[in-house]
């Protein structure tokens, strides 16, 4: 539960209107992505052959980050205000629309796992004919990397000053996704394909044979996957909300759509995690 609580409390901190420090706000945004960064960190230390338990190095690392943040906070008045380029926002939105096609298919594919592993595998093989093709995979990787890099720039600009809760959530979910995407790509392309030389199938994703919930290392994947799905869907909803309002949709209508979509996203997240934890309807 703590793995879910930390991102939520930092989301509240990042959106607090009384928080005037941009450095502190950015630290909270980094902390929101803790589940994703902890998995990324664990994979890297495993590949490095570290014999030190992750928690022993993870905790001091955060103390070091906190110390650096405190030092930066003392020089905050010397920074210049930065603004997000309209061209960058447009490019991020267009590429995000392309990336969403893959993301929604991928999430739907995992949701099918609640029925059976076989159904999940059949849908996955169908999709891989496109997104793992000679043209599809490099294009997908390029789009994802652009989204991460452009997203980081936008996060930096929009975290300069306090914003309303909707914008804060959009920025925070983007921060989580940036680390989630980088960590996920490292796990698939580097760790699984190159380091281990194994297929990235259902068994790999669910940490078989131990599974997600019965292994001391794999359990970290539960909040990682759960919040990855939730923040991906709600980040898309946040972008849609901005577009709708810009095109004349009443704000209260767009907000209602966002909340409805957020509730559905939570439900989809629960379905996926039940399937990945071993619950199947067939």
C-alpha cells in the first residue's frame, strides 16, 4: 500500500497552490514516479550483478537526491522563467495521438488476460505483426523516445509555477510515464532480448514461475504496472480534456468526461492486475 500512497501524497503536494518553490514541486513530480523508477533501478542493479539489496542503496539514493534538491532550492531566485513552446506542445500532441494507438491496443491486450493467457497471446501475436514489423518497431521506438524527451521539457516548463489540479495531474502523469516508458523499453529491449535472450511474453511480464505477488522482487511490479496503466489512460484523458476545452466544450462537461474516464481507467487497471496476478475467468 505504501507504494501506492507515496505517489498519491506527492501528487497532492505537487498541486498544492501554496507551494511556491518550483524545485520542491519538481521533486514531488519525481517522487510520483517512484514505482516506475524502483523497477528501473532494480533491473539495472540486477544486470550490474549487484549483491546489495536494492532497498539498502535505494534509500540512501533518495537522501542524496533530497540533499541536492535542498541545495538547489537555495538558489531558486536566480533562475529564469521558462515557457513551453507552442510548436513543441503541438508536436507532443500529434505524436501522442500516434503513440496512443499502440498504448490502447497494448492495454486492451493485457486486459484480455483476465479471460485467459491464450487469448492474451493470440491478440499479442496479431498486434506484433504490425508494431514489431521492420517499419513498425523503429517508428514506435522513435515516437516513444520523442514523447519522453518532449514530455520532460514540457514538465520542466509547466512545473515552474503552481497550476490547477487538472494541469498538475497531466504533468504528474506525464512524469510517471516518462520513467515508465524508459524503464519498460530497457526491460524489453536490453534486459529481456539482449541480456537474457528470452521472449517478452506473458511469462516474462508476470514474473513466472513465482508470479507477481509471491516473490519479494516481483511484487514491485504490481504498483509499477497498475499505476503505469492508470496514468497512461488518464494522461490521454487529460490531453483530450485540454483539446475539448480549446474547441469550445464547456469546462464542466470536459471535467465530467475526465472524471468518468478516470473511474473507468481505475476499473481497467483492476481488471488487468487481477489477470496478471493469476485470476482468469476461463
